[in-house]
C-alpha cells in the first residue's frame, strides 16, 4: 500500500492494453458478461478493474486468476448477505473505505484519488469494501453465538501458552493444495485421511500420495520443532494429541494441512512470553530456471543482507523484508519459518505461477506482557469464526452454479 503513488504511472500504461489480454474482446465489450455466478454477472469491466486494483496493492502471482476468484467470492458473499437480510448503510461503507485507506496513511478520498490515477474507479473500491462489510456482519450473526469460548477453553489456552517454550514436537505433515473452487472437495479428502491414517506408516503413505510439501518424499516427516516456533493457533491443537494421533483438517492459505504427532519432549529452558520473527520474501517465476536460480541464491547467501546483494536491482514488490510478532504472520508462512534457523531458505510455498522463497533473518523473544483473558478469549473467537467462515464460503462455492455466458 505504501507504493500506491509510485505504481500509478506504470499501471496507467500497463493496464491500458489489459482489456484485450484479459477478456479477449475489444473495448466495446467491456460491459459484456465474463462469468455468471448463480444469477449474478461478473463483467469484463469488473474483472479488468479488479486486476488493476490487485496489481496496485502489490499482489504477487497470477493476478488475473486471483481477481476472478475474488470476484466470484464477493458475489457469493453478497448473495448470502442478501438472503439473510443484511445490508450496509452508505455511512458504514464510507467508514469502511476510510478504514482500509488508513492502512496506507490516507483518507478514503485521498485513496480514491490515487486509485483514479491508475484507472481504478471509486465504485470498484466501494464494491470491494461493501462485500467485505456485509460478509463480516453475516459471519457475526451466523457464527458469533457458537464461537464464544468457555472459561475452561480460555484457561487451557493460557496453560498452553505458558508451556510453549519448554516443548519440542516431532511431527509429520500433509499439505494438500486447495485451489479456489475446490476447497470443499479437498476438505472432504483431508477428513478421509485424518480418519483413516492410523499409525505412522499409513500417514506416511498418504503424505507421499497427496502432500505437496517438500517433506512428502520423506513420508511427511519433519525434524523436531520447538513449539514456540509454530503459529500460535497451531500449538494448542497439537498439545491435545497423543503420539500417533492426527489433527482434524486445518485450513491455511490455499491449502489444507494435517499433522501427526510422532513425539514430544520437554526441557527446563525459560519460556519467553512470545516470539518475533524477521524474514525476507522473494517472489520468483516457478519455471524450469527456478532450481538453478535457487541453487545460486543458496550458495551466495548466509543472511538476509546477502539476499539483497544477490538480488540487487530487484523491484520492491519482488523482494521485501519484514518484522512481526509470530502471531501476526500468515499461517502458511509461519509454518515454513518454524523449520528454519537464521539464514536458512525455504522454497516450499507457491502462489499461482510464482514461487515464494522465504529466508529467516532472526527469531527473537518478545518482552513480557500482562495476561489479558479478554484478549485471549477474543483470539479464540476470531480463530473459531474464521474457520467457520472459511468452511461456509467453501460450501457456498461448491453449491454455486458458475458458468461462462
């Protein structure tokens, strides 16, 4: 978002020719249907606009595919909200636009002005915000009462947090890609595996057959991992397992994960209150030249500073470095970082035709914070509602009629 102004001129030129490449049709067909989702139409204009919008926000990978998937999801969200009688007022939409723009230190009006310079209409931004607002209200209304944690659940979460640093886990994993539109089928497959993979041999066989993780060739086996290095949402789940048991399917970005606990060990190390990670992300084309390029990077880098030297001249959207509390790191990224020591590289994540290469720069303990039961309870609510919302949207998509006009 910080790069909006610098992207505008390039986008204005680059997207001027995008209509023919995106829709395969001349400019007069901009408002022709591109897809029909149930009874709602996605026009060529909407698609072209969403591509510009996502490109402006720095989305990596296959932006056209991401735009199509996002528009389909938005139509389904709006459909479901309308069926439930949920609407957003103009004032709420304006506030939502201001809130989103605030992430780039802009007002809603300033953000719209910057979008306009790149050919993105105010209506496109408004529709994007509108769909998100009504979906959040629908999720709250539908799942809010079911997501409230008990006091016992909060107590267990607190207990698990205090145990994190003293525990190491020996795990096996299965990561099954879940492309948009196939989430329901992948979830069903993962449930079958979870129920049927009795014992390490059965889980290893399933990993070799279904997992897309680099560990698949080893039957999904990964080395000992300190619990503190894992995403905070995953740790409490794993601590409920006995050796040999398998988790229920866990949704992560663009995939579904299963973990089997093979061993657990405790130590007397002092427990930090939290973990902060600093890491670099490098986006590379996932083509035949990738192995050679990864080998060159690995041989010439010992730390994140070296990565910038090797990739000198790379645009900011291709190589970036960030520092964050582990709890705020996307779960797929956090899982990859959990296996790394400082200076090590992971290339297991894909985004469309792009490989997402991660290097861990540092992992540090956070300073002690006072215990807040309300914050922990809200964290549990958000986790539960997020999982319910993801499953609900996948179900809507599985039942939807999506067709070309």
